[in-house]
């Protein structure tokens, strides 16, 4: 599996005339090695590839020697990098422009001044966009785990609970059921707080009649899930029911567009146009969805600003339209 991913990346590097790519993103290192939390770098060439790490991970990387020339550095990483680049007679190294800090880049330029450093964008991320069968299997497991969490928390939310209490109960349940960690801090927005899409979960006490918006994700074997549900404590009003039915229909229309070859923009437009025509124009500000995988937000973006990308076979995305009315509340329905 990891050998195949490495091979695909090397084919891409060759096609784009990239002699070597320095991988610094922890997510991309996990994708290419299967080691979560490994601190180090990968230097991927069209033919040869190197893994740099320190002695703390020496035992963990033993099994990767079939795919990488493992370099365990005892002093500075830049010393080990310099030796490899000089031995390979490399003149240009591409780096992950979105990941490498200015400070790190300055260190590399100082250590190996003869090298030309070029920023590259999304070379590994473009591979990650198309999930393989194993990735989809793990994401489905993560989603099933999260689904059980929503079934549980729906029965727990009650008048008098703080938003933070709801978040903690859900996190506790997900961890006890086998989740490795949260994919992101759980969002619990009650009452008018539900009208804030990324509300910071607070000490607000839930009252009778409150809307309660729950946005949560769980990480399982390195992969994320992301879903939102909107509840009412007590009797729901006609106004809430109008919001909810509108968002649900918008989601269903967008889901019909989720297929390989469809423009990301078309998925967003299906939900956004329906919500606007229903009388809620301007009350749906964020994108209709985003890719999910090793990262909670990755390619592709289902957004009105993404006018170029199309969905690829194997893409995994959220579909999460919402309507947010200040001083009243909001509704978001999201599935992965």
C-alpha cells in the first residue's frame, strides 16, 4: 500500500520534472509511511527516497528500509541533509510551500547554499485526494463510530446542561468506543450560539426550547470523520422547522451532485441556490463542504470560490449546508 503511494508520487515528480521533493508535513509523512506522529522529513526523488529522523524513532522506522534509505541523524538534521544532497549531486530541491516555515527554509539555505530551493504546492495532497480502498474502509469505520456518538448524545442533551458538558460527554463516549482522538474540538452551539457556524463551545446553560447544533469529528487509525446534527430541546417552532426542512432539502440536492467528474462548484451551487430561493439568501456563508481524510479539511473544497476542481473517483467529502439567523439560531446538517 505505502509502496504504491510512493511509486505514484515518484511518477508525478518525474512528470512534473521535480528532481527531489522535501516532505515536511506530518500528514503527508503519515500518508507515505503509515507512521503517525513521526518527527522528521522525507526526501523523495523520482528514483531514490530518504527518510530522516532522530534516535527517538529509530526503532519505529526499521520496517521502512525497503522503501526508504533511512537516515537517523545524531546532531543536526541539516548536516544529514547536506551529506545526502552532496552525495546525490542535487542542484534543486522542491519543498512544501504551505508547510515549511520561513525559519526552517532559512536554515536549509544556510546549510546547503549551493542548492536552489523551490516552493511546490499540493504535490502529495493531490494524491491524497483520491482515497484507496483501505483509506475508505477506515474512514467508513470512523463515520460509523461518530454516528453512534450522535445517537448517544441525542439522548443526553437536556435542559440545565452546559455546552461544555455536552461536548465532554460526546468526547468521552467516542474515546470509550475506540476513537483515537477528536478530529477537531467539538462545537456545541445552543440557543442563539447555534447561529455562529464555528462557535467556541462555552459555559452557556441549555434552556427549554433551545436549538442545539453539534458539530463533531473523530479520528480513527489516522483518519477523520466530520458530521453535524441540529436538535431542539423540547418543542420546535414553526420557524425552526422551516429552517431545518430547507437545509435538509438543500443537502439532498447537493448529494445528488456528488459523483466523479462533477465540478466542485456545482455541488455548492445546488445547495446555495436552493437556500437563496427559499428566502434565506445571505444566511449561508461558508462552503457546502470539503475533503476529509488524514486532515479534517483537505482537497477538494466544495465552495463558490473553487471554480476549477472536479470531484475525482475516490474523493471523500462532507456536504454541510446551513442557515444561520442572528438572535434566533442556526441549522447545519453535515455528513461525510
